[in-house]
C-alpha cells in the first residue's frame, strides 16, 4: 500500500509465529503467517497488538479492556475493534473501505458487530462512509415499508449485475488498451531494427 499509518494486529502474535490461529481459512498458510510476522517486525509505524512484543519495534498495547468497558462485548472481528477505537478517539468521519463481511461466518457473526458500531458512530453524529457497492451498506428492504422482499432482492441483484457488467467492460477496455500498446511496441521494435 502506498501509505499505512497504523497496523492493527489484534490476534495473538505467539499464535501467528507458531502457526496456530483461531482463523482456519485455507489461505492462512504457514508461509503467509511467517511473512506476516516479518512484515510486522519491519513496519515503521505503530502496531496495535495484545501486548508489547520485543521483535516488533512499533508494538503498542491495544486498549481492549477500555473499549469493552465503554461499548460492551460486541466485538466479533478486527474491523469492529478498529471502528470502536476510532469512535473513542472522537473522529468526525470514519470511512469503511474494503470491509465487506459477506461470506460464511462473516455475514452471520461479524457483520452484526460492525452494524452495532456503525449505529454507535451515527448516534454520536459521526459521519460513516460506506461505499454504495459494499455489501456492508446493504439493507435488502426496509421493514414495514418494503414488505415485498422479492422486489428488494431484484433491485439488489440488478445493482450487482450492473456493477459486474461495469467491471467486465473495464476488463475488456484494458485488454484492448494492452493489445494497442503491444502493437505500438512491435512497430517501435521494427522501426528500431530498420533504423539503427
């Protein structure tokens, strides 16, 4: 990333180093964990963690207990901890980019946690920015006003299909631009061979 100010590694680093983690997704391979620990050790900014860690120079103890005391035990994912922390710091605007929480247990356990903190923030007058395309921004229908769920679903599906089409068109446009660039490169090579 071009700019990272703060790193939140709220999992137990000892578990990360040993390869033991509470997250059993298949993409959490041993190599990835080792790489993550090395990245933490090299990071130049503050790294919020469960405890100070000698191999991570920027390690800073995250205020878990203060946030639990203030907000309760509604923490089901790292983004909910980050959101609560931002609320407690008094930010006037909080942007949630790349936070989907739309798969498996994320949707069932983690999304309600984020909705809880989004509600907290909005109740305090904090502007919460959620991209329209984000699943986190979705409310399929408004209870008592839009009882016909199928219409709400169809609206959601139409929006999703439109977004998918935009992405597909962008890919095709990029392929055409790449082909054009390759053609220009070939012409330049032919010119170079004939002129030099």
